[in-house]
C-alpha cells in the first residue's frame, strides 16, 4: 500500500522526535519543573531568522476572455532560478504549553530572458524567442496557535491551528503586453508538532501542517486547493538565549479557481539562528 506523501512526512517526523524524546533511565527518575526546563525551553519570546535554499517547482496557468491557458513552467519556460529565501519567525509563549506563532516568508523571483516553449497565458500567445521580463511573488504570512498537550522535561507533542496568507502574483512583461494573474486568500491549516532533547543542548523538532478542500465545498466555492508544509530541524542551544539551527523544509501548494491554477513546490535545507528572552 502506498502512503500519501504527507503521511510519510508525519511518520518520519514522529519517529525522529519520538526517539529523541524517550527518557533515559536516569532522566526518568528526575523531572524538573518549568523553571528547570531543557536548555532552550525556558523563554517567553523567541525570534528566529534563517536562509532557505529552496529548490522551486512553479507551474501556473491563467484563462482570459474564454481562452484557456496552458500550464507554464516558470523555471523551464521562463528562466526562474533558485536562490536563497529569508524566513523570519516569532513565537510568544505566555505559558508552558501555549505558543502563539508568526512567520513571514517572502518568496520573490525575477528573470529577464526569452520564451523557450510556446504557450498561452492570460489570453495571450507567447512564442519561442519572445523576450519576457518575469516577476513572481508568492510571499506567505502565517499566524498560528500551538498547544502542547503532552509535555515532559525531554520534549513535547502539540497540536497546531493557523492561518496562512499566500500571495500569488505572476507578471509577464513583453512587447505583446503586460499580463498578470493575482490572487490572495487565507488558508486554514491544522497540524502536529513534536520536539525531543537527546541531550540538554540539542532540540530535534518535526512539524507537519496541511489543508485539503473538502469535496462538498468544491462546487460551492467553484474551486479546489491543498497545502502541505513539512519541517524537520535541529537546534543547538549554546545558552538558553541563543541557538543555531539547521533543517529541511518542503512546502506544496495547489489551487484551481475560476480556470486559473497553480502547483507550487519548494524544498531544501535551511540554516539560521534563534534568540530568546
């Protein structure tokens, strides 16, 4: 039986975090309180900044004036190139098991080249060799709440509820016109997060958030969509106030609304740091 990809991510994350969170015999005999938490857990405000070297896969289509659009590969057809993305996170922690989270992830690409494959976009036909300036913006904002229903001195498991706002702006500027497609909508997601401490200074964290448009709403809303975000990272905490982080993240976004569609995928390693108070 072949498992859906998000279940594979979930099982992998739970296995890694679960192994890290299992208490040793000595640790099982001693359970410190919140003030004596593992290094990196005793804080009320945490801010993080990282560089994500994501590999993009960007396919979009757009209809106009009754003319259906082709699937346009922004990487292969228009020369969008991979580059590092900057990610900013803030966590507010009023209590041991409660975390309010914010994230800003600007995903912006620009290229200046020639069309390598003929296609139709937003009612216009783009022929091979046509010079095009391509600008795309998929910037995402995330607002969420996390409740850690299982919490020990060696780690925790929590539930996530959040809303993501993802801009979808694609602009093709050429001699035949300036064509663009733009959309933004809140995407509610739910998920799970787990963290384990194999040693006091090392935190291993796995997280999965997802959304699927229910079948009974597809006809009502005249569209469909899905969102999957998987993150697995390790943080070495030099002190309770500062740590260095390395991780792997994969994000998949799919939408199909009013004959405009897109399948956006980003995956790769990221590196950064966190500060806490």
